[in-house]
C-alpha cells in the first residue's frame, strides 16, 4: 500500500509564495515519476509539474518561471515551490506517484491553495 501525504497549502495574497510537500510511504518501484496536479472548482484536474526519479522535470505553460518542482529521493518526498502566485492558481493540489514497474498511479488526499487579497 502506498500513501502520499501532502502539506503546505493555505491562503496567500497575490504575488505571494507557498511551498507544498508530499511524502510517499509504502512499497513502490524506485524508478518513478512524482507530480503535482491541481483541480479548480468546475474544472478538470490538470498537470502542474512532474519530476522523474532521475531529476527530469516538466511544467505546465501556465506555471513556467513561477513554480519549481524538486524531490528528495532518499526521503521519497516531492516539493512544489510556488512563487508569484495568482488568483487563477487557486485550486486543490494533489500529489501523484506513478510506479513505472507496476504501471500504477497513487494519489494524495489534496491540499487547498487559495490566492486572494
């Protein structure tokens, strides 16, 4: 069983910063991709950024230059540093782990990020 526990969400003013963390526990293949998705009210869940176990990262165009994804493989943790936040970044942010060997996706419970003055 794989568990993903997110933390770091909250309320922030436009232009502010937040750092999300997600710790993975359980049994999963060491070669995997960890990612952050988000879902705003009335919208589909979308990929924000992902990072492979080898450190290769990918970003949605809407967050390039503002968000940075990183990971600590020794502690099975992924981070999302969010700077210059905008109201349109408001959403529930979900952590994801894709186990390449088992071809399985695991999800965290989500953390709310609200950008508002």
